[in-house]
DNA sequence: GGTCAAAATGATAGCGCTGTCATTAACAAG
DNA sequence: CTTGTTAATGACAGCGCTATCATTTTGACC
C-alpha cells in the first residue's frame, strides 16, 4: 500500500510536505540535529539549563523556536518516571467549595511545573475504584483525595501506586499518607454550643446526604441534647445541594412544626435557599428563623441579612495540600502528616 | 502470592537511586509471564478483548487481578500515539457556568474512556500560551477551548499539534476546527428587544470586564439606542463576578441616577447581588428595579423574586462539544463544524 | 607546561507499551 | 489430503525521551 496512514483525519488546512516539518511532530532529535548537538544536550537545555553552556543553550533555544518543538511528556515521563502531574479526586467540580479548593491547589502546583488532573467521584454510575484506576494509569506523581473513607479496593490501589497521597476535607489520626483538613466533630460541637449559648430552644437541620454533613449534624444534635435542647427537626436532602432544596427544606421544617428557632444547613447554598424561603414567606430573619450555613462561600457575606456560617479556609487547604504533596514528592521531610486547617464560626446577620 | 515488595510507605528517607516507587510496579510482562502468554496478548486482552480466545482472556484476567496490574498509559500512549485524554481550557473552574459545562463534557468523554485534563486560563500571571504548551506536552487527543479569540502563538501551537479542537462559548464562521456555542450578538439584540418591548426607558448594565460580556452589552446598548432608549448607565466590574460586585454595581447605578428601570447583568451571580441590594434597600423588584441575569444558573429560578435571565444550555453545550470532539478523533465525518446551541430568554419574576 | 578537578557533552540502553508483520492453529471446502 | 481462509498468538522494533556512565573540554593552580 502506497498510502501513508499517518493522518486519517483530513487536515482541512494543509497537507503534508508544506513547510519544514514533514509529517509528524517535531522531536528532540530534530532539534538536536538543527542545533548541532546531541539529543541529551537538548534534553538538558530544557530540564537543567544550568548544566549547559550559555552558547549551547542559545543554539538549542533557537532550534526549538525554529522548529516549534513541543516536548512529549509521555516519553519524558516514561523514561524518568516523573510525570509532573498530580491527580485530584473531588465529589463534584460543580460544587464551588471543591472547585475553589482545587483552584488554589492547582495554582500552587502549577507554579512548580505540575499539572493537575481532576476526577469526579460523585457519579454513582462510575465506581470510585474505576476512576482511581483510570487516573493511576496515567502515573501521577501524587494524588489528592476528598474525604478519608475509601473502599478496601481503593486503599489497595493507592498503596500499590506508591505515590504520596493527601486526603482532604476531613481529619483522621491514621491517614493513608497525609491528611489536610478539619474536624467535623469539633464543628458539630461548637455549632451546638453556639446555638445553645444564644438561647435557641428549637433547632432544625437541613443536611445533604453526605457522610461528612451527616456526621456534623449527628454530633451537633447529640451535644444539643446535652444542653437540654431537645426539640429538633431534621430534613435530609439528596446531593447536590442547591437553593431549591434549601427552600424546600425550610418549608418542610416549618410544616413539621418548627415555628421559630434556628436552622443549621450543611452548606451555604442550602442556607441561602432557606433564607430566601423565609423572605418569600415574610418571616423575619433572624427574629423568627435564624440560619447558620457551612463553608463561608464568597456570597455568604453578601446575602441579606448576611449569613452566619462556619468558615473553612479553602484557599489555605488547597495550598497546604499542594505544599505537603510537593514536599513528599521531592522527598523532603514533613513535620506533620496530619494538618488541621481548622474552622471558624462567623456570626453575621442571620443569627 | 509472591509479594516480595516491602512497605515503602513509611519512607521519604530513601535517596535517589533507591527506587522507592515505580521500580517494582507491575508491568505487562509480569502479567504475561504469570498468564503464560506473550505481552502482546495481554495488551490485546485489555484493549481488544474480542480478538482473544475466551480461555486466554480468563487466564490473563486472573493474572491481572492477582498482580494488581495497573496499565501504564504513558507507555501505551507513547507507543500508540493515542492518549485517550482530552484537554479543556476554561477561564476559571471556580465559576459555575464553566464548571458545569465541564462536568457534562467530562462525563460524556468518560463514558468513552477518555479522561479530561482541565486548565485555567484566567490567571494573568500565566500566559495562555504557556498553559497551552504545558497541556500539549501531554499529547491530548483533542482539546476544548473557551472563546474564539486566541493569540497568534496559540493558534500556531494548536495547528502544529494537529489534533481536533473545539472552541466553545461563542460562535464564529471560521473556527480553528470546530465551534460549539451561541451568538453573543443575538443575545444582545434580543435582550434589547425584550427590554424595549416591555417599555423600560432607563437601562443599567453591570458587566464583567470579560470580552464576551462586554460585547453583549455593546450590541444591546446599540440596539436599544435604535429603539429610542437612550438613558443608559453602565458599570463595569473586574472578574471574577460575585454577589458583592453585583450589590456594589447596583448601588453605583442608583447613585449615578438610575432611579427606576431595568438592569442587565453579565451573569446570574451579579444579578443575584443586584437583587439582594434592592432587597436591602427596600426597593421593589421588578416595580422599581427590574433585573435580567445571564446564564440561568440553577439558583436563578429560586431567588425571590425568581430571576429573569438568558438561558444557556450548558449541559447540551458540554455534551455536544464532547460528541463533536469524539467524532473528529475517531475520524468520523461531521455534519457541521459550526454548532449553535442557541439561548433563550427566560422571563421570571424580576422583570 | 603539566596536573587535576570541574564543567560540558555525548553514547548507550532502556522506560512499558503497541503497530506491524509473521507464524501457528483450526477448520471448512474442494 | 490439499488448499485456502480465518482466528489466535507471538517476535520484534520502535514511540521520544532521560538515567547512567564515559569522554572531552576547560581552566585554575603550581
């Protein structure tokens, strides 16, 4: 067969043979030839420029820009066993609290030449294990996970991968490797104390059916009981949280008998929904219904009234997770394998 | 179970040379040996199971699960020149309209065995070119871009990469390759007509300093002029948009003299901020201030009053972009290279 | 000029997989 | 019993890069 089958998809713009470049992508070898050096020198010029003489460096750089060379990190990664890529698994990127954390995480990593590959574990159709497997196939240098609960198969895969792992959004004394997060238990306790201290006698909760949210709620309710607050109403909503569910949740609490009191929501979004429902019904906030959110998302300070909430320092969590991972990847010693970024109850207008 | 490996997880102390990782990763060869077949057969069992006899397949699968083999897609990609990875560049993942689109885009691609690598172009510190370059180094099989305006260097890189490209969130008769989006011009026109038809005589805008938002605003204002609506007030805010900026924007419009009228915001988030500011000031919506958002994000229907807005079908855009890319990657013919997913003005309670 | 260490560069051998044949097995038809 | 055809499997050569070690060049110093 005389046909070349290099590019089965039709180019549209230009056919082969046009410019200096024949058929395929430029390789190191081509650059080396043009610069009159060996391939390894070009490789060094790219990765350890200080190990190459200034004149050579210049020749190489000229050859690179002349050819429009773009390194092939697949080949590089295969040879060096370093992909300069880090994977991250979050429940959903369409949830701002995770997206924001990822933004800071990626940004930090980018500064050090790493790329982040994002995976969403939120789909029930796709097991976390198959996601993890797909991700590990690309040999990331490290991986970030959300939460500390993983199936035995996942743990096995992670251990087998022998790469640094950082778990986030939770805390555990026995991390797989590293954990950067905060204590949902302490949040539950402190929110309960906060509520009790302000004298609320009736408490409602709107919580997503999310392990961590449920845990905060459970702890809070238990503590509340100890404070003598026993009139509680619970509404559970399926993920993903949105304003509608917050509105509906509040409506249901009301219908169940919560006349006045405070409502603790498992996210600011739900809280904003609850707040809106109060508004729509003409209920005074916080006089009749007080509301506490979770997350301290950017909008929390700007609702009306401004939302009282639990602040999680997501930028810091993202950055600290990135730094910890980088340190482990570089083999630098780490002071702590368990990093608590804490939280803070922010009291604004809704309580 | 021939587990000869030790427990390196403690490590971090091992110096270079000491292959704390990867040195002992299971390879195809090991699986092949255990299954008593050649490596290529294992490869086929994985990638084209129908080309392998049932018995062999079973042997191989047993060997795979015994060894805990995880394929190395770097090696596979290098050899086959197919990475089963698609890159996507969005301005910001912490902006739900993009995050959501990406969610649907990724989901579709995942179903076909592709992984998405996300890049954010929003940082001024990092040029789009360097981002693109970093991404192309990983040899994605295709790439999604946000917008249709790219620097000459970026265009060169993209053309040089010789992979399918889909541009989104805009429309152009001359896409680099494919474009899946909607017309900002038509939105500007229709919103203007909508506003004029309802008899608003005073119009304010709160727009992010984003090329597409500015363009919609410009077109709208021009058309409005033709409708004889000339009392206009414009506020421009820096990205990223948030509720605070919407509130401040509305405050500024009011201060500049917009007594009553309609305000067109470049995003639902800004609109929600504007709405909240009205609420805080006791202004009646829509009687005194009418508000139109953009995007139709999930919360738009649930604000109080519910937000009138321009709906963009993000799930569809994500899916269509994925399908188009998949078709191009597989070399399947495409009916259209320019796909308009349209938009829709949704009238709710704020107008 | 000679010596030696450091700097600069290069040759070689893979990394773990798949494309491309070539080979063998299995089996129906002549 | 050929012959031809398809199914199943394998040998081998890379893909484009970097680790490793070898070699050459440079230059500081006596």
